[in-house]
């Protein structure tokens, strides 16, 4: 049975057109050093985005961050895009909706509400590359993997199927998070 808090918030999710989600325990969000290493050695955004490593807290601090929350929601998005530009436009729109959700939940009294984007922040066409110089400090958010979150494990534990893609035409699964009390 869904409790009244969850029921109330699920109405907000629907208003924001975020319909595929699962409630998860934030204590089950695994932060792994290997995920951070994959960002460091294997991602073109390393050091190029204000919300990507090395411009994010340490994995130790990220673990402590997640421990401060009592509720979390995992949002699932799936689509096939053939070009990088199409993928960026798609995930940018999702991130915009997630940020709207964060604000709506905050305004309902959940002052600790915080979202993690499905992909690196791309609000600005040209990123300043540091948090200090960020032109969109109020809207920029990290992606889960930037914080060391093992998204594959969490998605699978929540019952979603997620696989490594071998062809850019395959449908992608992306996951965003809402943390709240």
C-alpha cells in the first residue's frame, strides 16, 4: 500500500510527466570508486563540465550525502537516438523536467529535495568547467555517475533491465534520481 506522502508526490510526478519510476531506499544507493575511475579515465566530460569530476565531492562525501536522506525515487527513461546531438537534446529535456520536479517537491515542503540528472549538465552551450564560474549554479546538477553511483546495480535492483549498448541505434535507458525526506 502506498502511503499518503508517496501518493501526494506521485501526483506531482505525473504533473511533471515523469511516469516511469520506483521508490528506492537511498541507503541502497551504492557509491563506488570504480565508477569515479570510469569518469576519470573514459569520459570526455572529465574536467570539461562544472558538474563532473574533478568538480564534484569525493566518493566519501557522496556516500555521506546519500545517508542523509530517507526517501529516493528512481526515474526511468528509454528512447533510441542515433546522433550525439539528438541524445543531448533528449537528455537535456529530461533534466529540465527533473529540475522542475525538484522545485515542485521543494515547494510542497520537502526542503531537502535534490535531483540527479540523467546525464551531465548541458544547460549552457559552453560550460565554464568549474563550479565557481558556473553561470547556472541554481539549475546545474550532477549526474549519478559523476558522484560515483553504480546506476546499473541500482536499476537492476529496482527491477529495470539495463545493458551495455553496442550500437548507437539501440534504445538507451537513462535514470534520474530524486532524493527527499
